[in-house]
C-alpha cells in the first residue's frame, strides 16, 4: 500500500486527498499520521479542527490499520465507531491520529485509536471500532439462498431532497462554521419533524469501488441532527452543549445518493443530554446507521 497514492493529490479517493496527512507511518498492525489544521475544516467560531472532520479521518485510518495487519487490501466495512472526546485541541493545532488493529477473530477486526494535540501532547479523544472483513465471509452462501447465488438487488430510484423552506437559523449557524459550510447540509421541517439533508457529492464517497458514502460523513450528519435536538431541548438562552461521546452502528450499505438524518432526545438531565439519531437514504424505516450522542450541559 502506497500512502502517497492513497492520500496524495493524485489519489482516486477525492475525499482522502483533502486530508493532507503528514509524517504518515504504517506498521505491522497500525498507522499513524499528522492531520494538519486547515481553516476550512474548523468548527464553529473556534480556531480548532471540527470533531466531525477528525471523525472522518480517524475512521479512514482505522480501515488502513486493518489492511496493515492483513498485509493486503480487501473489502471491509465499519461495524461500529465509538469516540470519547476528552478535551478540545488547542487553537490552530494539528492532530496526531493513531489507529491500531488489536486483533482479528472470526472475520471481525477489533480496533483502537486516539487523537492527540500535536502542540501540547494532550489526548483529545479515545477511539474504539470494529470492522467486518467481507473476504472472510466469502465461503458462506447468501442468506436464504441454498445455491449460494447472490439474490438480485433491487434498484431503487434516487431519493429526492425534502420539500419546504430551509431553516434560516441553521443557515446562519452553518455560515459561522467552516466545516459545516464545506459539508453543506440543509435543515428542513417536514410534517412536524426536523430532517437534516445532505446532497450527494463525489467528495463524500468513502469507497470508490462500491461508491459507498464515507462512514465518517454519515456520522457527521447524525451529529448535526443530534446537536440540533440537544439544543432545542434546553431552556432559551442556555449555553450550547459540548459533545462528550458518540457511539455509531453501521447497519446497511449506502450508495452515491442524497442522505438524511433525524434525531430525538432520549434523556435531558441537569448535566447530560442523550440523543439518538439515524441516517438513511431511501427509506427512513431502514436506516444505514444509528448513533447515540451524549452532550454536556455544563
């Protein structure tokens, strides 16, 4: 695996070429690289890399760490992604991103990782994840098909963006957040529900071979929906909550289409607010992923 090819400007992965990772090192079962601060991927009014952007990068490096252990590239998919955000990075700091494949058992890769402030050496986040190695399941027959032949895949029409007027309050929030401006989701109120919609762009693809949306991008979309739900549950004038942790499970494959997220508050306490979120493409009843997001109200 050539890191320069995978993450360089000539990479076929349009999203990966934006990382501009420095000092990239691949070991026998791990990968480490320095994610530079870029203003276009900063969050809010702060001069710090957005959590969503860090999530996209660490999810990618976790996948690379699987390959380093396997000593080859083969089809894999993220099963879950769990991140505890310990402290924000310092202003303008790069992030040192580390991912390790701790073990592979029964076709499942067990992963760990961390994000560290390159200026101060302080730990920014702890990461845990699992990946399924699809090649290890190759000898199993398709579910419900004794012949082993794959069932025909139903081709669904592309989803359409919601009708209605975008939320102007959210548009103002997006204007002050460089990462959100780059991601460019839109918030709609439809039939009493709030939906955060993301128009498809080629740069949002995580796997060019199957044209699947990047799991970190889907997580970012759910985080946006969860944040809006958490804020709406607070008294008027209350300070915005800080994301403490996110736990995401990936349930179904995606394709190069628009994506949508919705969230609801599960518990709103004095110190913590817990929000569940889902993301889907064609059918809300069949989400591509679901996540639990915990915000601090302090």
